[in-house]
């Protein structure tokens, strides 16, 4: 039996339901496997930057500093020796280090499906019938995300809700609390990963300046970004392609 999930439009209005495959969105979690997949991906993303020179690579030092005997000082063959200032480095980091790790394809796919299933089980999963932009407009896309945010907070408040009368003491306490309240930017801690079936230029340009929102093509889906962002938004077409790819 499939998992039924509501489908919304860009105005956060329910347009129906979609049945999801348990083989993709109902996989039992294995924390050890997920950890292994995350460590493997992050290790393969690692760039080796630190690099020190050994004595044969340091510039200069070809001439013997002084005669072997007769000076009263210790013998030295090159000023590029590791015991000299400005010389080579012994056992320093090199750029030929290899941090690559491997994990089986089925293990990596199962870990990905476990994270998707966990997002659905914990109500951090939203499906949109479509996500399109008629123009390059960040303000319009921001309003779409704001409407979708209300889905997780019980929806917008009623316009005609009764207003309770407050005493002067209550008003004074509210004013003192308001001074210590975080700013609007601090309250707005968004964490959305949006996955679409194919890249669209207008959508990409409308999203890229918004903090806490990442837009991704289905071909670039990965376990690290799924865990990095709290809420996951997929288009209906992306879900269908995802099920077609991993249902077997």
C-alpha cells in the first residue's frame, strides 16, 4: 500500500493527493549506513590545499655554506637543510595525499532513500504540483516560500480573530519583552532544499540571493545537502522521476 501525501500549488493551496512508493519513501533508517555515506561523500569532496617543500624543492642552497674543516663550526652541505631557517620541511603536508573513499552503489542509494523517508516521516516534506517563474523576480519567489512556510505552522492566522483587551501592566511587560526580541532577520531562519526535475534559468536567478534556500536539479541530489537543510520541497515531476529511478 502506498503512502498518500497532499500536493500543493505555489499559493500553498491543496490540489489533491499523491501516492508515494514505500520502496522509495518508506525505507527503514540505518544510522550507520547513512553516516558511512555522508563521510564518503565529504571525503571525496575534500580538496588538498596544504603543501610544503622538501629540501630538494627549496630554491637556492647549491653552494656549501663553508669549508668542511678548519672553521670550528659544525659541518653543513646546504643551507636548504631542514635544520636551517628557510630550508625544507620534514614530514610536512603534501598535495599528493589521497582522501578518496568508496562505497557500494546500492549502499549509497539506500542511504539516500533513508533520508528521504525520514523527511517524509517527520513532516519536513512538501510536494508542489509545479514550480515556475514567469519572470526573473526574487520578490515573487520569496512570497511563494513565505506561503509554504505557513504550512508547517498551522497556516495563516484568521483576519477577523478577536483582539483581547490588555491592561497597562500587560502592555508594559510586552514592551520590555519586545526590546529583547530577536530581529526579523534572526527570526527568519529558513532551511529549504528545493528539488526540481530540470533546471530553469528564471527559477535559478530568482532563488540564488535568498538566504537559507537551495535550488537543485534532480540529477544533483545528494545525501549531504538533504541532511544540511531541514525542509525538503519537491515538484510532482521530480517525485515521479525519483520513483522511476529508485523503485527497482
